[in-house]
C-alpha cells in the first residue's frame, strides 16, 4: 500500500490499515530469523566483523535489503554493541572474549516494509551480574509492550519501562529511543523509555513502532565516540538492550519480530 493512502494523527504518527500488518510480519520475521541464525556463531574468539559478514550474506541471499548499509554513510548490515557499548557499535576487528555480552541490531527491507529488531547474546559463560542485567532489560521491554495499547499514551510505555528498571536498581538510557516505522526506517513518534503516565501522544490502533530500551548497570549517561556512531556508558558500566517492532491492534501490541526459534533471550533454548 502507498503511504499516501494511510492517515496521520495530529502528532504526525501514521495509522496503517489491517492489510499492512502482513508486510510488517514478513519483514520482522526475516530480521528475527537472521538473529536466530547468528546465535551459534557468537563464541569466544569470533570477531564482530565476521558476524556482520554472515548477516550481510544472509540478508542478500533472502532477496532482501539491509536498511543500514548506506544509511547516513553507515556501511554494515548490523550494529554490534559489546559490554559497555550502549548502541550503534560498528562491526570490525574486535575479538569476543569469554563472558562478553553483546547486542546485535538488524533492520531489513522486505517488499518495502522495514523489519527492525535487536537482542542480546553472550560469548561463552554468562557472568552473574550480566545475567541479571539481561533479564531486567528483557522484562523492561515486555512491560513496555504490555502498556502499548489503544487508550494509553506513549508516556505510559516509558513509565512502565523506567519504573521496572529502576526498581531493580538499574538505569534507563535517555539519549536514544524507539521510533515509528513501516515503509520508512524512522518516523514519528519518538518512543521514550522513561516518562510520566498519561503524557505524550495517545496510542491508536494501526500504529507501527519499535520499543527498544537500553538499560545500564550504572548511571544512564552516555557519550558518542569519535567515529560518530558508537555510544558507550560514561561510567563504563555494562549496558543491555532488547528491541521489538510492534503494531497496535484493538486489544494491544502485536509483535512483528518474535524469534521463530524461541531464541530472543540468550539463556532460552
């Protein structure tokens, strides 16, 4: 469907039609399948550049396109963020060590629809403190998804995530957020992962967006390195992120990027 046929809210958020959910499911499923396939390759001794090479190969083999190759000059099909890297880590020569945690973020384009998802992995044995961080971050995402339903606001999503993370003595990154998507990579609204109940635009049926909280073991502040992409925690504390793309139905949020193999969480099998 041409986006011109769908309507915009007064906040500039696009409302899609029922038929558009199928396109988002196809794109989301491929992105999730690629993240399933990379899991056995995340091992000590592997380098992040090789992980990205495999992801690039698989995207092309499926007849899809990478949304990130060429995006604002970026040249990779994934972002790979290790340990204290919050997001937008650039794949390269970094070799994974036992106990490293990493987020891999992939966005594919299938028949014009964008599938965007990320999840956490561990190379080797998962350290205890990292295990708790991963669980709290995953559960924060799911709390946000539970709050994503018609009649609620985007502030309700952020509040659900923030209160859960902070109740577990962790912090939510403020410098990055989720976003609308569909036939475009980034669109309104900005989906903040913190906030006050009842604030922000009201959630309506037919909205498509990502929820992708970044949670730190330490303080929430980040800084971007000289490469203009890699964001790290200022206090060098560990950071984790999980991301789903969702569409709003009459009853709640439908997840487009569920793992077909049930591998969305690294300790699941």
